[in-house]
C-alpha cells in the first residue's frame, strides 16, 4: 500500500521559516524573491491552517508567539536536514567544513594556524564564513562556529580560550601613558563608549580622565581598531592574538599595563548530532589541540 501523507502547506512553512530567521517580513521577501504582501498572505494562510497565532506584530517590528517560536525551532532543524539530505542524494556532498567565525579571530588566530591543519589534512576543504555579532547559528550558515555567544539549544560547546585585550599603539607613542593619548574604542554605543579603557585604567591604577586626549575615536570591530592604531591615530585595546604578532613585527608597540580579560571566551560550537562526523571531528580535535598549546605558551610567558 502506498504511503499517505498529510496535505502540508509547504510554501507557508518555507515563508514562515524565513521570516522567523530574519525576524523581518521585508528580508524574508527579498530572500524568497516574492513581494511583502505575498509573504503576509502566506503567514495568514498558515496561521489559519494551524489554528495558531504565530507572529505578534509590534509596530514596525515583529515577535514570535510561543507557538511560533516552537514551530520556528522545529522548521530550522527540518530544513537543515532536507538541505543535507538533498546534497548527499544528488552527489553534491563534499568533504567541506564551513567555519563561522569573527573577523578578528579569523585574521588573528585561525588563518595563521591554517597551514598546520591543511598540512595534516589535505583532503579536507575548509570554508571560512564571517559571522556577525550576535551571529546567526545554524547549518545554513556554517558547520562549526567560533563565537562568544552562549550555545544554542542542541549545540555542543567547548571553550578554546578567554579573550584578553592588550593596549597597543604606533611606535611614535612608545612613551606610553606619561602623557594623554588619543584613544580608540571598539564600543560604538554612546552609553558604552570607552568602557573597555575605563576598566583597563582602573585595573592598572590609572586615572581614565588623565590618559585620554581629545574625543573618542570609535570603530565597531577589533580589526578596525588595530588598523587605526597602525595608522598612528591613537592607542587601542585589541585581543592578544591580534596584538602580539604585529608587536613582534615592530608595526605596533605594546603599551604599559597588564592584559585585560573581558570576561568573554572564544567557544567552539557544533551541533550534538554532527560533532562525530569525521571531518568535523578532525577540525575540532585540531582546534582544541592548538588552543591547548596556545594556553600553555601563554601560561609559561606569564610566569
């Protein structure tokens, strides 16, 4: 006897999943190549079909209802499974592992270490995918994530190392904090602007008001802060894995003061159900070993 299936509103599920992922009707419409009115029609039709309100409109923004959040989580896993199964069935599955990571972590830690991994595993293709903060976590974005966000439900997570910021500047500022310096902050929100420097100053017995010259120089990413420092615009606090190589090359100098832990950690995250896939296990095992060596070297250097 032929298997019978329910008459599912698959298009409605697809539209709702895109809206829930973007939390935006407009962005979902762009992704799907349809109009916003078509998206709204599908959402109404799906809600009527299920007999549940899925979305709560709050002015120009939207929020998921409790039923909508449950459905969004279920659809996320279902579409991920369909994409992987389809790729495997038509022969598109390749030994490629996509790594989602921040730009600073990619430039300062991952890329310099990659020759070691590729030398050990030449048959594994890696794709580096830059993620935002906070990141979109899911199989459509990447297979493995390096992030400082708490792990999503269903994800296995292990800490690689904590984030520690070091004060750096152009060699012209080698005198350090003997006189006020232009300071670069990676906090662009007005309420948080310069907060990392205030914590650094307090930890090192400095008066925050006495070390800064002029207005704050603001940027949104550590990489931008490093490049601004290299251009001689001022002093920046950047992660140690970004700072130490450029200091070793003489492009920047490390200013006086102890490194400042931010309280964040770089965590490796992967779905529980995928962490034993051979190529993902190869990569995660290698990354953990690299992080352990780094942590040991950092400990010896501090002692």
